[in-house]
């Protein structure tokens, strides 16, 4: 048996046994098989939707499992999108391993903005960006009138002359206030609203790798970063408010991770001042607190936040002052909305009633309970399917303790799994709630971005292939389906 010398998580060099050739082949074959299974789920969901429609039980999504219309097309963003995809897929893994981290994050953000904008512009400026948030169901339809938070909940239920539009009624007032604030600043209209959603959503390409760096180390973060840039869900980040929500909450998680744990590159250096940790904790808690006033479902972001806390605890960073500051930040946001007149539990109770006043009452739960996952498979991409397969094998290894199976670079997988598994738990909770039936490729963006943390488990030799598969997924969806967002 051949051996390879590598550095373990404890920092010592020792030889690790190289698996037999047959085992390596099974590992290599299993990843594409997982992607094929995910693609099969999408195909089955599409076929079943057609069968149900013919049988008189429509699922109320003409491009099911996606929300949109099947309409093959190209547009002005097509050449740019293909170019970005090719550059990131081919050069991304190498650049990610060589460039200095600060410059790499700037490059990642610029790449993500370009990728999102290019995909949106496949549908053209008006149809792909500026017109997305100006429909009668969206936030901008309500921007022109004053917002009284004390009376906000009273306008959630439908049927009254002053009822909120669909999207305003379906969310806490924080979402509407974002667009009202833009309008008051002179940045009104669909173009500015869409641009802000894109710029905020692209923050996920920085926040996810930086959080992985704090939780699992630099090598894992550099592996994840190109996948965060070439995220297939970028199709729906540009332009939907859920892309903005994803960016806000991802930044909150990142700040919490900064407050609680040092990156591996900082080992041996003096720890950060308590004041800096407290400020980062307060800012992170404030953004996560704001998240639940942007969308009710974002209360489930507590699970990725808990994963960060657990990782810090396992690494020996208790960070009690930072945790208290984070709690204070979230409490401050909640207190501000409550003092202004909006009581979150009342809004949540009423929005459940409003949900079933609309098309949700006609969408069959028996279909969407699993078809939602097919939509998620397109949003997250085939690389995530392969990564989750590897996560499952790490949790249930053949011999040895769970979490302890060595990785190719000698580390152990559990820090790399925590964020992805927390996202899986949040997604399953959202799915089983029955309050997510269709449109989950957009609604679940804040959770789906954290599945990308699992791509650190993919072998380095395969990353170009998986990045190409991610890009192909986004390009095919965007050119074959005229999405609703």
C-alpha cells in the first residue's frame, strides 16, 4: 500500500494510507452518480407536474418545479455570462489558491456581481432587472404611501381595500422599508431596486468563504470560493428581494464567525482585541435580527448561526462577550420594530392565514413537499449534490468514528460539514412547514448559499469539472426558462 505524507488537523506530519485503487474509483464514481440522482429528481418533478395537470390537479407553476415559463431564448447578457462561466471554471481554483486573501475576496465579489448581472441581462434590462420588482404584486407598488408600523399587521389579510400587495403582506415590514428608504434617498424605481438586490446578494460570495475560513481554515475556504462566485442560484439573486435577504443574513453569519473564531492563518498571532470582537458580534447579531424582519422564514438562520457557535466552541473560542453582543444586537433590532408598533408574532400568525388566501391553497402539498427539493437542486447545483453525498459518507463512515475520516489534505471533515448540515436542517424545516410550496428556488436562497460550504469536500482534481457543471446548470435554466425573478 502506498502512503502520502500530509499535515493533519493537529498540525503534525505523518503518513496517511492511500486508499486502494478500487476504493478511489468508487469515490470518484459516486459523485457524478449523486448529481445524476439530483437531475433525475428534477426530471421526475417536471413529468409528474405535466401528469397532474392533465389529470385536472395543476401544480400552478408552468415550468415546474421552477416558477416561470418554458421559453428558450438568448439575450445581451449571454456572451458575458458564458465568458464569466468559462473564466471562473477554468482559472478559479488556481486563482483561489494563489491570490492573497483580501484581494481574493474583492475579486470574488466583482466576479459574483458580474455573473449575476450577466445572467439577469439574458432576459434584457427591462425584463431581466428593472421590471422585476415593479409588478402589482411586488414591494415597489406600495412604496409611494406612508408606512405605519402600528397598522402594518392590520393590512396583512386579503380582501380589504387597503390590504397589502402579495409580497408586502407575505413579509414583515423590514422588506418594504428597504425599498421605501431607497425611494426616499432618490433611488426610486425598478432599476435601482434591482441593482441593490444584486449588490447585496453578491455579498454571499464573500460571506460564505470568509465564514468557512473562520470555521474550517483557509484551505477549505479557498476551495469553496469559486463555487460561491459561480452559484447557480444567481439566476434568482438578480433580481429578487430574496437575493438581498441572502446577502444581509450571510453577512450577519460572517460577522458572527469573525467575532467568535480566529482563522487558521492567524494561529500563533495575538488574539483580536475584545472590543473588536464585541463590535463584530453586535453588528452580526443586528443583521441577523434584521433578517427576521425581512422575511419570517429567516428565523431558521438561527441554525447556521448555531453551527458557527458550535465550531468556535469546539476550537476552544468561547467568545462570551461577543455572543452577548450578538444577542444585544438582535434584541436592539427587535426592540426598535416593537417600539414602532409591529409585533412579530402577530404578523407571523396573520401571514399564515394570508398564505392560504392565495394560490398556496391550490398548490398540492403532496407534490411540492418533494418537488421543492427538485427546485433546490437546480438552485444549488450538481456540485452540492456531490458534496452532500461526501458529507453523508463522513457522517456514516465504514469503520471509525463519524466526523473523523481524514480528508485528502489530512484534516477532518466536521468543521467543513457544520454549515452545510445546518443549511440542510433549515431547508427541511422550511419544507415540512407547508409554508413553502413552489418558488423555493428563490425563497430558499438565504439557506441554499450555505450548502456551498460542503464543496470543500470535493477533490481538488475535480473542481474544474464541478464548476463547469454549476455554470452549465445556471446557463441552461436561464436560457430555457423565463423565470419569474
